[in-house]
C-alpha cells in the first residue's frame, strides 16, 4: 500500500489535507450541560486537559466508527494551536 492509499483511507479528523470538524454540536455533545453521555466524575475535565496538553483534540463520539471529526464543542471552547492554525489557513472542513 502506498502512503497515498493509507492517507486517503484514514478515518482520522485530519485526512485528505483537511481537519474535519463537526458542523454542529450533536444532541449528546459532552459540552452540553447535564453530563448527557454519563461520563464518570472528572472524566470530562480529564479529556479536555489531555487534549489541550497534547495540542490535540477531542474526537466527536458520534464519528468514532466512521469518518472522524473534531467535537464542535471542543473546537469552539478549546481550539488548540494546530486547530487555530488550520482555521486561519482555511484547512477546516465542516462535516
Ligand atoms: S462531543 Fe459531538 S459535537 Fe461533541 S461530542 Fe460528542 S458527538 Fe459530538
């Protein structure tokens, strides 16, 4: 398999030269009030801390099994440097 093949088959939020981000917060977004995904106490805060520390992102759970996208709630509140740069350069693809 060539590296081009593996790139085009990637399901990660960064693929095909774009960072894919959820067009809207899903109805069960972890950034909505009320712990709609029933996360263990402290888990949400840990996920945010980890993603920020790694200059990464939180992937939308609705997209984990398919073509993945960055959680819209995370993008709006905690866009890490790579996400900010991608947005400035026009490399965001809304999904
Ligand atoms: S978190 Fe979404 S936009 Fe947030 S996460 Fe989950 S399904 Fe979605």
